[in-house]
């Protein structure tokens, strides 16, 4: 094993992870989850502002205001990042600030991101910007949202506006964050904004999101040729509960297709997977594909962002009746089973080996592309000890186990170049509101006081041990 990718323990038994030189160490957030200030400086509604007003849509009726007030406290937050020694900060830009209602450019919206990016650069922290982390302007949703092909072109205009201001300074751009969530949670099960439960709409959204990605990459190449560009997908390893059962294997194939390959294949191979074209034929997938789309969608990338939280174990249960709207179009009979691993506060199983499996799978099944883990993290019920600290040992164990898996992937030859913890700060966890805390930095939602948890200190040590 090369010296630089060794995992060791120091004299206190604290694991230190030796990653290759140049490995990117970061933390991630997203605009709607942290910024607040949803009505200032010209910003107008996104689909999430609207969704939050819908009774029962978001836990406790929580909204994106004030979130963690990052729009006004970004200087303190960047100082925190610097204290932790982060090499990179992954954040998203709010489309409804930059082009409110999807219309004219709003320079005040761009001013905020310019101040943020310049401050990060002054602090030696690389800004990694994502154009779309789910906050579609509501006015565009009213014209069909992602079911409307035109939304992809409006996205390209928005990307152009951002690049016109920041294209000379941001080293890494990603087009979309987790288009699976935008399409399937937003338009099929409706548990995310815009809360629609129309399978055909979700399938249209898949293609138009991918088209937006392709147009976004073309814009980055044209306006910021020195920058790296990619997309972030939430990938899940999918396992058949009984590998000898044809029904379970079939369930695994379909869930893997709908979750992973429907995005990986067009982006990295230039075609939708044949079995998904067939599976989604009743929902009109191919009706949306026009000449030249797949060429745009599969333009070469500099990196693929992998968001990993857990895997799926599935079984086919043909006799099960579908229970209401589902993310799993045409696969409503599939059952998702527990593998018996401990749960985070989100009820998600802690499955570090799934990260290794995911990275190896992408490495083996798709053309060589540098990978970055652009999100990985866990919500836990953090409590303050009497001395005012938060000893979030469960989060440290989570982080440690997943870094070991990442490390093992590098040892196995995967071209993995970075890791971003989700999230820097406790924040608005979508339909869960503020009930789930993912941060390595605690936020008191009444006072907005930030308190780094023990996991933040632990992560800072890993980063400094790796030469940052
Ligand atoms: O909070 C989200 C983030 O916005 C996208 N990826 C998963 C995180 C945890 O659910």
C-alpha cells in the first residue's frame, strides 16, 4: 500500500487517515438550506418557499427563513471554515436570487455570491459552486417546471449570468445536485417541492434536468474554460435480498436502474439504459428526447460528484398492493428491507461498505472519470454536555468509517480525489424541516450561535494530519 494512503492510529488511538497529496477536504451546504433572507435584495419565491406554505408538507411548518441566516452571517461562517482548515467549500447558488422568477438578471443576487467567493478565496478555501440544488423559481414551476423543456433553456440563461460574474474565479462548477430527488421526490412521490404526484411528469423531469446539465456544461466550457465541471448524483448500491430469487434480482435491477443508471448512463455513456427505456415506455421517456440531446448530456466531464448516504436492499413482492404515490415508478411492488445496521436520526442505516461498493462500481462500469464524494454525513440528536461541548461520538464513528471506506477505494485503484462532509452547519433538512441535524457545527436556531461539535474538531485533525 503506498505510504500516502495509509490509515493509522496516533498515540492516543485517534485514527488518522493518510490520503494522497492534493486530496480535497471540504464540507457542503446548499442555498435554501442555510441562507434565509428569502425576500431580500430582489429574491423571489422558489418552489421550496411555496411548498413550505402547504399545510403538512414540511415538518412543524418550518420554512427557509431565517434558516441559519447565512446570507447575513456568511463572514462568520467562512471564518469557521478557515478555523477548521477546510480546503474547499461546496455551496449552491440560488437561481431565484440571480434571475428572480426565472426572468431578468438581478445584480444584487450575484453580488452576494461574489462577496462569498472572494472571501473564500482570500481565506485559501476553494469555492465549489453548484448551480442547482432544488430551488427552481416558482414562476417557472407555474409554466410546467421541469416537465417543460423550456426550463432547461432558462437554466442555461441563469448559468450564463452566474458565469458572467464568477466564471473567472470559481475553480469547480457542478450543474445539478441529485437530479433523482428533483425528479422523483418532486414529481412522483411529491414529498419534495413542487409536491406533484404524476409519474409521467417525473420522467419528463429526468430528461429535462439532464438536458439542463448538458447545457450547463456547454456554458461552463464556453465561459470558464479553465474551470472543472461536473454533476453530482446520489448513488445507492442496490442488493437483492435473496440473490437466488429471480423476483428479488429483478427488483434490484429496476431500483438500480431508476436510482443510478438512469442518470449515470446518459451522462457517462451517452444513452439511457435499454432496460429503463423499456421500463419507462408507458411513462413516455423517449417522447422527450430530441436530436442532439444525448450528445449534450454526455459531453466529457472533469469530475463526477458522488453523494453517498446508504444502500438499498430490496425484494420483489408481486402480490403487494401499491401504497399511494411512490418514487419508484413502475416498481411500486418492490419492498425495501432493513439489513439490520444501526440507524441515524433520519432512520437511515449506517452502511459504510456501501460507499466502497459504490465507488468501485462507478470506477469499473463507467469510463475513467475522477470522483469526488460531494456529500456524506449523518443526522444525530446532538446534546450539549454540562461543559458546553457536543460530544457527537456517533457522528465521528460515522465519519471515520466512511473515510476508511473512501480510503479503501483509493487503495483498490479508484480515482477518488476529494471528500465533502454534509453538512458544515445544521440546517433546513427539506421535508424534515429543522428536526434533523447533519452539521459538524451546531446551530442554535433561536440565537443563531454556532458551536463546532466534537466531530468538527475530529475532522479538522484529519485535515491537518493530511497536510492542510
Ligand atoms: O440535506 C440533503 C442535501 O440537500 C442533499 N443530499 C442529502 C442531504 C441529507 O438528506
